[in-house]
């Protein structure tokens, strides 16, 4: 049997968990979109402050939360299904550090990550 998938429009049927705290607005809109791509409003659950708190809420069966693939892979749990969502833009991760404060180790790591991405 093929693994389950949902489409981006299905997000309107699954109330995502809201985020509380200092995350920037653009980041919150990605993780708790106000509407599905077709414009259908997406209901919201009350907010959480941490990923672990969100995953515990998901395990309770009350809601869901979109995550990038790498985060879902790193935070696998036996009580949660991570289901791919089609119809959304691909996500990418980047290595970041404060401008002018990169250590030699960080600067050595950057080209290695670039090679791994290919």
C-alpha cells in the first residue's frame, strides 16, 4: 500500500497548532497558514512555545502542524504519523551564524554541507 499523502488544500481540514512567542511573522505564516492555497480559511488551535509541546498536542489527536522534512525526520515519534503534503513549495535549510563571528569550524562546515546537498 502506498504511504498516505495529503494535499495543501487539506490543511483547511486539520486545525494547525498556533505558535506563541518571538518567532517572526513570516515564519508563523508558513507553519500556521491563515488559508489553504485556494483561499479556504484554516482554523487555528491555541498556541504552543516549543516543537515538543506541539508534537505532544498532535499526539493527542486534536490538531496537526506542517513541518519541513528534515525536522520531521529528526523528531520521529511512534505515536505520530508524518505525512507528506503535496502542493506546497519545497523547503530548504541553511547554515547561519552571526555576521563576522563565524568560527573556523563553521566556515569549514559550509562547503561540506553544500557538497552533501548535491
